[in-house]
């Protein structure tokens, strides 16, 4: 089935499972799907009504959609800038990615700034 573009049309899951309702342009179906989000601070951006997202189907089952992420990031607003700044502050307090050598040498750059 591949990866499909969809749009979020509802964010309040009637079952309280944290899913979002999506509309696929190729069909008239509305589907409820969980989201895959690598950083909790980005959850709000991924789950906004009207956001364009990438969707895949678990085991190619059309009844098991999963939202993989945003098609493109939304414009930055003051609230989003604060979220990103908080991530940068956490990174600066010692969270690092990359090789152990780079982190030890202080070569790791902060991707959130």
C-alpha cells in the first residue's frame, strides 16, 4: 500500500486512545489512526486539525492506519518557538546525539537552535 498523504480532520478521540481522525484524498473514508511521534514536544504540531500528514498501513491492512509524521512543518508561532527553545535548553544541559567521541569532545551541535 505504501505511504499516503492525508489530512487531520479531528483530534478528539472518542475512545480516549490519543488517535487522530484522518481523511485520505483518494477516498471519502475517515479513519482513526494513532500517531508515531519521536519527541513529545512535537506532538501538538502533528495533531493539529488541518495538518497534512504521511500515513502508512500496518501490515498493509487498510483498517490499520498509522500517522508517521508531518508532510512539512507548520509555520513557527511564539508557542512553537518556546517548545523548540525548551528542547534546545534540554540539549544544552547535556543531552547529546552522535558518537560517544563527538559528545565527549563537545563537537556535537545543538539541532534545536
